[in-house]
C-alpha cells in the first residue's frame, strides 16, 4: 500500500506493507516528478506482479511508473472525472490525462455503470466496450459493522450534546470536500432558503475547505450560515450520519458517491444530482431523490418536502438500507475484487511466469 501517510495504518494491518510516498492532490511539476521517481524506485526494488491505483493523480503517476518499470498487470479504477466540471484548455488537458491512464494500464475499472457509459461516450473504453465494474458498483463497499448505531451510541450522544442537537431538530448533512464541484455553495444557498420557513432545521456542513472559499463566505455573507454547523475534516463521519435525517450531495461530478451508501447503511436517504455515479448510488424515488445538477431551486423544494413528509424519509431510508445490505457490503466488493485479480493474473500467466523466472 503506497501513499501519503499510509504507514500510520501499519499496526492495524500487520500483513500489509505500507510505504509513504507524497502524492499531492495539487498539480506541481517538481512534487509530481519527485513522487514519480520514488514510485519507480519502489517498484524496481519490490517487483510487484500487479499495481492498482485509484484517484486521478495517483492514477497518472502509477500508470507511468508501472509502464516504465514493466509491471505485468497495471490496473486503475476511475472514481470520477476531474475534467467534467472544467472548461476550455483545462478540460482538454485533464481529459487527455484520463485517456493516457487508460492507455498505459493493462485494464481499467470504474466504480459505477453510469460512469463506464459516460467514459465510453467520450472514447475511454476497453477496446470499444465499457470499462468493467465490480459487482453493482462502489469502490470498496460499506463496512456495515462500522455503520452500526448500537456500536457508536455513546459517541452519538456526546456529539448531540456538543452540537446542541436534539429530537426537535430536522438535520440535513453535507459530508464532502467544500468545493463548487461538489456543490458546497449550492448546498448553503438552498439551506438558507428553507430556514425562514423551518427554523428547527439544521445543516451539518462537514468536510475540508480546501480552497478557503467557505471561510471567506463567513465574512462576506454570514447569513448563509444561519443554523449551519460548520465542521472541518472528520475521521468519524458515521457518527455525524447517525445524527442525520437526510444526506445531501448536490455534486457536479462524482465517481460513485460512497458517502451515499455509507448513509444508506444507517437508514439515511439522500438527495443527489442526476449525474454519472450518483444515479448508481441513489435509486430515484426508492432510496433517495435526484435533482438536476446545479439546480438550487430543485434542491430547496426536495429539502422542504422531506421536512414536510416524514413518512417519505422513513420509507426511503428503510429501502436504502435494504439495498446496501443486498448489493454494497464490503465483503461483496472484496470478493469481487479478489476474483478480478485472479482473472487478470490468469490472463497474464505467461508474463508472470517469465517475471518469476527472472527473479
């Protein structure tokens, strides 16, 4: 397991080798070149049979390093397209990076069927066919033992007291990076519209403010934050979901939307954008409700509807949990990934044998 700060997990997984390599989310020729060098050096010494990457930056560096070092099986999972929310030169640049990742790897996956279809429409395919998806989608599924209310009830009670939330409140949650691409500003605008009519509504606004835009809004438009509980990055989002009535993710681009099924595992329905990825994690009118991407008006209407129709929230939440238990538990995804590795190894058996002989 290679990445930034991953050795912190060594004690929890003694049979896994962790290697810290700084792969920064931001673009930097110097930092990215250094990360590529360290990754190549590691691959030369470790000589893996399979390299598997996720996330755009790691995907590019791993594809380049794996190709340079001739790793026999090179895999990448696309989890959303950076270029979708961009325009002009920037859009073309990041699009061709995804094309390069697909070309340099021996096989690629996506974490949702709608994303595979979208990429196929834009020329990113497996020899003309849609890229494969494990099971019914998702990157790693849901560890249902983690999202068990009985396990975390003491933490939940402590957080309710800390945040001054009680049974009178109707709680919406936004749990994601606080960027325009994730719909953070749309979320604040929509919530500000419902507070006058529903003063008992609260918004758990959780996630890192990577660009500093939210901090600026606290000063320039403070009214946006009435009844908003603004929280930074957390490592226990299951506790926040336990306080949530409805999760909102009005994103402009998404891979699968893992937070959606995390919430569903706790019986929390969602409002999300009708975009690739979220149309897989949310079944419209069954486990949540979908809006047009960028429509603050639609988001506002559906938030008000959930407050006014508590039976709708209960029904969709129950059905969301049933769907997670049926399709998206971590065990199901782990088994599907293990089988995929076996299939890839079987298809490249001659190459692996040659590499073994060379060692």
